C-alpha cells in the first residue's frame, strides 16, 4: 500500500491526478521566466560589487582630486538612492516573476527605468568619471537593458 501511494505522487500536486489537479487537466503551465530570474540574481550580485566599487572610487576621488565637496556629497546621495531603488526593484521583480503577477513586475520595470537614469548619471554626468566608472556603469546599463526586455516579455506572457 505504501508503494502504491509513492507511485501516485504527492497529494495536491497540480501536475498529477491529485485532488488539486483533477482528472484530465494534465501538466500545469508555468509562465515565470527562468532567464529573468537568473538575471535578477546576477544583477543583485553585480550591483553589490558596483556599489562598493563606486563608493571606493568616490572616496579615492575625494582624496586625490580637488573637487568641491558638495558635488561629492551629491554623488554619494545618488549612489545610496540608487542602492535603495535597486533593492526594491530586485525584490519586486523577483516577487512578480515567481508569483506570475503583472503589477510587481511592472513596478520593477518602472524602477528599472529610474535606476537606468541614475546609472547613466554615473556613466556620463558624474563630477569626475574615471575609466573604471565608465566600465562598471556601462555593464550595469547593459544588464538593465536586458532585464527590461525580459520583463516586458514576461509581463506579456502573464497577461495572456
């Protein structure tokens, strides 16, 4: 009897003949995007590196170059604002993708646009732009662009 229960599968599983799936339904369709989820994980890891590297470079610029301190304070404030927006963006994006919900994923897409603008600031309009700033920000912009495309595709799949 135990073997018969084991061969049948767990109770309540939607892709088996359990009570939640019902007879004749077959396998459930999963719409969440695995590449998008992997990109969220990669982006979170990369942003932690980006944040630390940019913070160290701002410290370096304040020590080596003669910059007005209010510009460096602006750069620091925007970096911390970007960190907060990035954390919220990744949380909403991951939540929206895994629960197949359009609203959190759309909110994450809007925040992606905001963090993309801040990343463009650090790429182009920062007080002093070093080569390392340019390389880190360009990579972050590429990740944001790829995420935005995959988010639009996932939202389109969820609304269908």
